[in-house]
C-alpha cells in the first residue's frame, strides 16, 4: 500500500475514534477488533510457594506448554470495555 493511501487510512481511523463519544450519545457504537495471535497457553509445573515472614512469594520457573492460541477481542472504543470475545 502506498504511503499516501496508508496515511489516509490512519486519518480515517483516528477521525472515527475521535467521533466515537458523540456517536455513542446518538446511539451508535464504534467497536475495535484486536487480534492476538500466537499467545502461548502455559501452566506452571509446580505451585507457588506462599509468602512467609521475611520472604516474598516464590514462583518456580518451569512450565508446561499447551500450544498456542489466537484470540479476537472486541473493544468498545468509548469505554474501553471488552465486549463478547470472538474465537
């Protein structure tokens, strides 16, 4: 995509986001979709050792891999809250 087209898309997106609060007052909702790819599903191999007097919480460094995940998350642009996530 040429730089000029890219710049136009950036301005268009920023303008839309800037108008989101006013549009929300008129009953229109602007949603942003964020794709999180390659998220590792990890599990700690051993439980944490609890805090004790003069000792911080201790966490084992080893973990078990359960592959990778891909999430699509929908955000309400005005309030930043996550809406129903897409899978």
